[in-house]
């Protein structure tokens, strides 16, 4: 039972980290696309 609780906590932390990472990646991609569009 204790292991299951730890797993849930780790999963929640992983989901939070993945969500933050996805947001950062999206911002970087959008910024890169805008730079590429502005260059030509």
C-alpha cells in the first residue's frame, strides 16, 4: 500500500514536470517559428 502511495506521488510530480516542460517547449518552438518567419 505504501508503495502505491509513493507511485501516485511520483506520477503527480512527473505530470506536473511534463506539463511545465511542454509549455516551455511550445514557447521555444513558437519563438523559433516567429524568428524564421521574420528572417526572410
